C-alpha cells in the first residue's frame, strides 16, 4: 500500500512539475523565462541602453575628430563585444537553466569634407544572443558589425527580435553636417532613435560639448510620463570638457597630455518605481549617472593615470586607474586634436596596460550589490599615415568603466573593441 502511495505521489509531483514547466516556458520555446528580471532587462535596458547612444558615440569616436583634422573622404568602422554581460534563466531543451547573454555591436561611418563644410552618415547595429556553445558565442561577437550593413532601415524600424527573446538586432543611424573653422567646429545630426545630436568644439582650446536630445520617449512606461517635460530627462547622453589642456601646459613631455570632461548617462529604459520599496527614494534609473573625468596620458613619457568622480546618484569615486605605456598610444579624439594643431599622426602609436578599480552603485533591480571591482585592460593605437586618416585603436579588458557605466549588472564581464578605417 505504501509503495502504491509513493508511486502515486511521484507521478503527481512529476505531473505538477511538467505543468509548471509548460507554464514557465510556453511551447517549449528557447529564450529568457518570461517575467524574470533577466527578461525585463532584455526587453528594456540592454537593447535600449546599448543603442541609445550608438550612432552618436561612433560619430564622436571615429568620424567627427578625423573630419575636423582632414579634408576629403573617410570611411571608418568599429566593432565591440561584451560576452557574459548578464546571467539569466533560460528555457532550454531540458527545462529551465541558467545561461549567459552576449552583446555585440558595430558600425560604419562615412564622411566627406571640402573646405570648411562636411557631410557624414553613421550606421550601427547591435545584437544580443543567449546560451549556445562557446564556438557559437565567439562568432556572435561579429554579428553587430555584420548587421550594421542594414542600419538605414532604422529610419523605418529599429528593432527586430525573435518572439521568445533569444536574439535581437537593434539598428541606429544618423545623418549630419559639420563645419570646421580655425576657431571652432560644430556638428548637427538627426538620429533614427528620434534624437537630435549636436557637437561643438572650440579649436584653439580643444573645448567641446555634445549631447543627444530626444523629443519623445515612446518606450518608457506610463508611470514616467510626468517626467517627460523635464529638459534633462530628455537628454539621455551628454558630454563636455577639454579634449586636451595643451593650450595651458604647452604639451610638455614631462607633463604629458591631460583630458578633463563631464559625462551624463540616463537609464530611462529601466522601469521606474519598481525597484524600491520607498516610493520617495530615487533609483539609478531615475537619476542617471553623472561622472567627472580626469585622464593623464604619458606622464614623464611612461605613466597613464585616470580618475572619475560620480555625483549622481551619489557622490563617490567611480574609477581610479594607472597604466604603463610603451610608445605613445592615444585615444582617437585626443590624437586628432593634436594632429589638427600640427602634430604628426605617426607619433601616436603604441601599447599600454592599465589596472585599477571601478565602483558600481547598488542597483537592487539588477540584483547588484554596490562596491569596487578590479578592472584591467590592454590597449593599443596605430597611425598608418602621417595625417591620421588611417588611425586604428584596439582594447581588450574586463570590468571596463565604459561597460559598467552602460550595464551596471555586468560584473566581471570582459569586453573587446576595435576601430579603424578603409583607405579612400
């Protein structure tokens, strides 16, 4: 009798388990388990935050600085990948299992300058993939730049995804114009992500300001509608400061090159009010992330230092890093600012190794406990011509400040970035 009861109990439990599995994973489809935090991130924060600055950021890194320093035509490209940015429950063949989410992105930028006037266009693509064998995940790192070929469709539709959420492609594109004079350069562009992008540089002192303005916020939940009238809330990305302080230091070899700037990021895609038991307490999604940066390149010709102070959502030291350089590697925007001032681009080639710490604020919606994370990277730049038209840069690292600023939940995630050009 007891044996019969045991078998009946086992059968009933198995039936309940199968029913529960069917409800959790309808039709045995792959992808994230519906209703979990991971699924909500995929439908909101990952896709939108990965692309809301996509085309504008690429224009800043790869197109506008080079057009400001060179006449004629340029064609630039970049690709990046962040494997394992998030772990989330997946609907697998054998039931619910934990899996990793990989992100990739990339794009192309074309520009032509004659005299003081230039036109440019930028197109980007980003993908997320879930699970899969390691060899499939390696190939996924190139999906973003491959998909960027279709970025003009972003003016019609930006996001394409499988119904179950296991794969998505988000496009962004922008077209704009830039005017360059000996005293200033300015750019204005329209992005498919319903934003206006503006950039202004004061050439003699290499001061700059750039921002994305969104007239509408269709994808933010209704509870945030009242905040849509706030001007700052409509600026999801802003950056201003000095590309270099050479006008003060005279680019002395011992002092190296100093760059100071402010950056503001807004996480408008994360559901608001759902992450705190105290309705009066603001969260990272509501306040954004504002950081003040100091970068020192080539101190005594050997050392790089960087620090960032966050003032929103709280005041804390967001990053502190030190690096050793071999040669004279430089970020693209810094190198181009120096080239516009008469420097030879071939002098900005080299490799550097960087180690430091990055602090992440507590973001309980993501299940992230705040604190400092160790970061490290190896970076290189190469100038293939004296004009800087063929300027290449590469970075490989983990816990990069750039990654954690966009994805606060990406603890210990690695990243790789490459940017370069086709000769025209």
